[in-house]
């Protein structure tokens, strides 16, 4: 995904409009996307620097393409799920540099052409060092020398996108994600896919509050308020990444609308980003796909698929409602004898969110709810009727 430095947007009154490539104005970008994909498919073994330079050349004569947009394309083409680079995690490049610098010390100073005053030429010294290290030539060493430097990581494999249009669609979604890195809060109204949206929000560990439809109407709208990265005091980057990962899941759902309050640097008044399921943005997620959430994934894998002592487990399997408050626990455990126990995992938190959650849980004292919290948070919890682990 993109960083917030690569976010491009315009203002229309009090609204933010993320950069978007549309067929009417950017139909010719399909050819650019095809060329970028070709460069990466045929670029196995090349460095990031070489690949990014080639991408910039694609747009050399395009007047309607700011540098940020080109850099955004490079970032998306470099995504881990798309491209694999040799990052030299074992430190062999650093070790090789130490050997070479030690060997080169005796040849100092090096000059391009030796003379009576300076007797060591650069090329001769490099070839001598290569032989000392048992390498056939210096160029072979040079390829490995800075393999651990980001710009000189070499492309090992490239999965790519199914079509050029898919890359352009990914760009449009990525710009929305990047614009939300400065969001204070998001307000969602959802109908048919409400529970699926909440499940994805919980899997992303987003701070949320749910209000059911007035008078609990069967086909009414649920209101979901999500805290944004700009409202979180700590770990704002990780929270922002989690929110960004939630957006493709949201786009794969139906029948929703959203307003996000965005904080723009050096401008005191708020701006708004509005989206809906009819906005035309396409998600790469399949309807039932779920992204990773390490806590929940780890717990679900340890529990396994089979029952334990008559208990079976289901994720976000039930909506609890009291008055004008709704609550969807992370897991529900069902016993063969009919008993039900809910488990709620408290991930990210703010003092305000924690107080609101505790007040909400008081409404469900008749339900058996277990809270799982980090040890560092345990001391901040007041006395509660719920069990806490």
C-alpha cells in the first residue's frame, strides 16, 4: 500500500477527492500500465533503482502525470504480494564489504590511471581483490556488494496483475487508503452486509462503536463509528496500516455509505471524504476473503476445527443488541448442551474508547462475556462483572 506522503487529492469545498484514474480522462493510461507490467515481468534480476528509472521513462512525455503518481505506481509494483526482492537478510553483502575494504586498504590511494606518484589504479586493484576472493571478475562482486541497500535490491519474482486495468484499479483504491492515514474518524451506515463489515473492522483491530437502527428495524441502517489514525495516541502508523487494509474488505461489501473526517496539516477546519458501495471503486478481495489478524488467526489455529469437550467456536457469530447499542463479540463458543460464551479481544485502545466499551458491556451483564486484554492494559481496567484474561 502507499504511504501518506504519496497521497494525492484535491479539495471541493469541504470535501477531499483522492486522485482517481477514470476511463474518460485517462483511457490512455491502460497502455502505460501494460508497459509497466512488462518492465517488471522482464526485469527479473534488475535492481529497484533500474526498474523505477524505467517506469519514469514510461511517463517521460506524459504532461498529466505528477511525480507522486509515478512514485505511487512504483510502490504498488513493489508490493510484497506482487514482487519478491532479494533483500540479503543474512548480511552477506555487509560481510563482503568488510572483506573488500580491508583488502583495499593496502592499495590506498587509488587513482584511475597510475603514475610514478600514485602506483595503484582502481581497475587493477579491483581485479586483484576479485582474484584474492576467488571470483572470476570484479563485476560479479559489484552485483553483490550493496545488495542490502533498498535501491539495489534485485527482483527475484513478479506475480503482477491479471490486467493493466487491475493495476489502475489498485491505484485508485490505494489513493483512498493513503488519504485515510490522516482520518480522525469514519462513520459508516450499513444494511445487508453489516455483520461482514463489522467482522472485518474487528479483524483489523479498529476501534469501533455500533448503533443499531431506530426501534431495531429489520431492514434499517446500522451506524458504525470507527476511530481514525489521527485519533490514536500511540502506534498511529500500525493503526493506519490496519485501517488501510480494511478498505478493500469494505469495498467488497454491499449497501453501505461512509463519511471520513480528515485532518489536513496546517488547516484548522475538518474536511470530509465520502464513499459508498456505488462509488465505482473495485476491490481485489473475494466476497468471503479475510485478511490476517495475528491475534485472532493464532487463536483460531490453536483451537482448531474440531470441538473441545463439547465446545465449538465461531468467529463474530452473533449480534448482541440492547436498546440502542449493538455488540459483536470476536468469537462465540457453543456447547452441545446449549450454553454460549462470548470472547472479546481488546486490541488498540484509547482511554475514551476503553471507558465507552466498559459502559457498553454493562448492558450485557446477562451474557457470559470473557475479555482478553494485554497485560499492560490489565491494571487500567476497573472492577468489572466480566471475566478478564
